[in-house]
C-alpha cells in the first residue's frame, strides 16, 4: 500500500528535487527553522518520500536524454538541411550572426549515420560477392606464383590472366545459381 504524503511532505519533496538541500527544502515547505535540519533528514529516510523523489528525478532525467527516435529525427533533419545553426560572419559592417544550413560534409555524415541503421541488403550482397571474387583471384594468383617461381614472367602473366578469367567466370556462375 502506497502511503499518501501530507501537503508539507509533498512541498518538501518538490523543493528537495530543485535544490538537493534537505534543510532549505524543509524551511520552504513550512517547517520550523529550528527543526528543519532534523525533519529534512527524517523525511529523506521515509520510504514513500524517498520513492516519490526518486521517481520524479528519473522522469526528469529521462526527458533530458535523447532516445533513438529523436536521434534519427535529428539526423534526418540535418541530412535534409532542415536544421540551421547560428554562425558569426564577417561583413563590411563588422561581425554579424546569421543562420546557416549544414554543410554538404555535415549532411553526408548524417546520411551515413542513418544508413548504418538500415539494411541495404542487395547492395551489401553484391559488394560481398565482388569482394569474395577478388579474394579468390588474389589467393589463386598467390598459389600459382608460388608454383611457377622458376618460369619466365611472360608465361606467368599469361597463366595468371587465364586463371583470373576462370575464377571470375566461376564466381559469376556460382552467384547466379544462388
């Protein structure tokens, strides 16, 4: 059962949230200056007052911290150049403040941050397939080069070119079968 606070206790808790000082909060709530320090300490020990203060502080803190949705909305506004910032600009009349949209660089950074959060599966798959084929080519060239160290360079280049074509054509065949 949750105990109800008196009006003085509620005022004390509200003041304590603002100031963090139990004595001043007790005085503001209407308690005697002579007993304010002791009553302030007592009130902070009472579980229902303590719970109320903690609950209110948590609410305040959660409003101060940006959630993921807000962050994505801000990044979107920056990417679309809907956000502006105040900058100081030198003019013939002296320094003046002006609103300026985000630079192209800032907009691109915002777009990149947004794209990190979304899957671009088709593009990702194509890039992975291309990188895999390139890795197979490099591995094959390294293996052939090892085996043919003693042959002349022209013959080696021809063999490597043929193998590269073969690996790439096999790679495209295997990706079209998937």
